[in-house]
């Protein structure tokens, strides 16, 4: 009988090295990632990223086919990617003035 259950992990782009949790996932849960069985080392909340494969410190993380951050520690397949092992590569889109209250261009 074919598996009619929706996948628990979502791949946004074929180039991505992370997957998105479509539901809360429990630590110790066994999933299949790219045809290989993976046991989740920790709980993963809804919408959080997990490693599609093993990542090494310094590797770039791709989501939607674009770099979103850099891994700060080695990550096993299925491990959650978040602030404890990933730093953002986004460039800030605003700058605060020296008083930390006014935006550049403000007349205050």
C-alpha cells in the first residue's frame, strides 16, 4: 500500500541543504532524508530547519536556493539548524543613528 501521509519535512529548492519541519518532530523520531534513515537527535518545532545532510563548521546553509547563514559547529543529518549552530548571512537593511533611536534620514 502506498504511503499517503504528507512528508514531515519540506524541501523548498533542490539545491537546499536544509529541510523545513512541517509539524513538530520528536527527539528520537526516525525519518527518511534523501532515501536514508535518520534518527532526529533533538526535538524540532514546526517551521524550523533541519540539516539535509552532514554539515561542517563554516559550510553555508541554503534555503530557497539562496545562502541564509553559516554553520558554526559540525551538524549531523537531521539535526536542527538554529541560533545554537547557525549565524545569519543577511545584511542589515537599516542603520541606527548614534543615539540608537533615530533612523538615518530622520529629522529628529
